[in-house]
């Protein structure tokens, strides 16, 4: 098949000009103009994305701050504390630890410190002798070894700890919760303990690794035996060893404390409770992240709806641009860019809001403020992804419009 040459004197028809290519800056400017042209609708659409992102960032920030607080406590308090308590006998009765149980624990090679407390039975502590003895307030009376405070890493909030002198006389140190329930705010006041008056020598701060101390009234070992009918048998022994030796010591504690009946001795690691809290907080973080993701998805639907309405309202603009030479790809990119900018603005606002919420909560709770870098990146990235998906259908619909139909409203 031959191609005939053009007739002499006739010019070749000029080829149709290709649409000018839009650079990224032009796309951004076109997208911004489309967003700011309808500010109220844009703000409401971005608000849905902002709420979802803020929820995710706030949850991750609060969780990170809480976990940092617990991890800091574990590092400060140590994970090398073991607690030995008297268990049950074969017949279900309460067993007793030997009187020298803490001394026997000190004989274990890796053990650095050992101390003990002993429950004083049938003894209550009350604000005055006019209070009904049955109203104990959940406060227990315990005899305490003098090195207990140092071993537990506890601190005296006010007053002093027991010493060689006060341990022989009616002096008592109250745990933080015990002092609160008794209404004692300062040392020097008196409480009615075991049918006699005891002077409050000190009040302790909270003891995270030994919460039972918080609910205790602690007296000297000697005065407990001489005036309160204490039999001298400890009910709880605390010990600290090197971190590397914790498991080894744990394996031999029961046999060391009670060689004849090791099954009547219970050994626990108080730091495991804090570690369990750390794991539980991670579980709840996943749950709340799921709720934040649902909110983000709802926001994405709002953005998609806004873009569909925008396409319908701007049919004449689309038709004019097509008539002036804009290609389908350019129209598609413009509306996708608008959707991404709209969603991205909501994402940035949500990140800032979420960081503010998490920081305020951490400060009010006394936790360290942790900036979750991963959450920031994930929040912005998720909002951009949602915007891209939300703008896919509206942008495609705008690109498929013919110039004639768009201009005539057909």
C-alpha cells in the first residue's frame, strides 16, 4: 500500500499540541486552591482524619510514657528482690517460718542482704482507744528488722526509721496507706496499738515492690516480742542477690528456709508484678490503636465524600480545563493531590493534638514525657495513604468527564 505525497503547494497539517506537563509545584498550587476554595467543608473533612490520628498518637504517647515510667521503676528498684512467705501445711493450716529464717537465707553464697517482717497476731492499730477494735482499716501490725528499709529501697517521707533505741520502745513507723487511713500526717503523734499508746516515729513513701508495707504499722522486733505477744517467727523474708544469681537463689530458697518441709514455703519475685503491668499496658495499647484506626477510616470516608461532591460542583471547571488542553492524567493528578493535601492537613493537626494530649496526661501523672517518633511518622503516613485511597475514585470520575458533557452539564 503506497502513501501518496501531498499535492504540490499544500502544507502538511500541523500536529495537535501535547498538553503541558504539570510539575509538582503546579500540582500543589492547584490542590491548595481547590482545598481553600471551600474552607468550611475542608475543615470538617480534615477534622475526621485529625480525630483518628490524634487518637492513635495520644494512645501511643501515653502508653510509651507509662511504659517508660514502669521501666524506670524496674531499673531503679531492681529485679533481684525475692520474697519468701509461709505457705500452707499438708492439712491446710498456716505454716511458720523458723525464727532465724533471714539468718539462714544470708548463708546462701550469692545473697547480699536479707531482712524480715513478722505479723503480730490479734493486734490492731487505731487512731484512739475510742475506735471499735473491729475497724482495722485493713492495716496490719508487723515486727520489722532494722535493715528492712535499706533492703527494699524504701524512703521515709517524714520522721525517721526504727533504730537500735526506738526498736525497744513503743515507737511505730507507718506505711503510706496506713498513715492515710489513720489520719496521721506528721511524726510525733500517737496511735493506739495493741491496747497501748505508740508514738509515730516516721511515715514511709510508697514501696512499689512491697505494697504490703504500705498497709502496715511497723514496730521493733524486740518490743513486739516483749509487749505485743509476738512469737518471733517471721512471716515474710526479703532478700537481694546479684542479678545473675536470682534464679539460682530462687531454686534453693525454700529448702534453705525450711529444709524439712520446703513445700510449705512460697517464693515470689515482686518485680514480676511490674513486668506484668508492662505487658498488660501493651495489650491495651493494641486495643486503643484499633479504635483509632476505625476513627481514621471514618475520616477517610468523609474525605472521599467531600471529593465526590467537589467533582460534581466543579464540572464546569473540569470541562473548561479539558477544552483548553488539559489531559485526563492532569485532571486525575489534580484531584488526587487535593485529597492528599486535605487528608495530610488533618493528619498533621491530629499529630499535634495527639502529642499535646499525651504530654499533658504524662505531666499530670508524674510520668516522663515521651515523644513517639514512630507514632508521628505512622500518623502522617496513614493520613496520606487514606487521602490517596479516598481520592482515587473521585479523581478517576473527574478524569473521565468529556469536555462537552462537563461544560453543558450533561
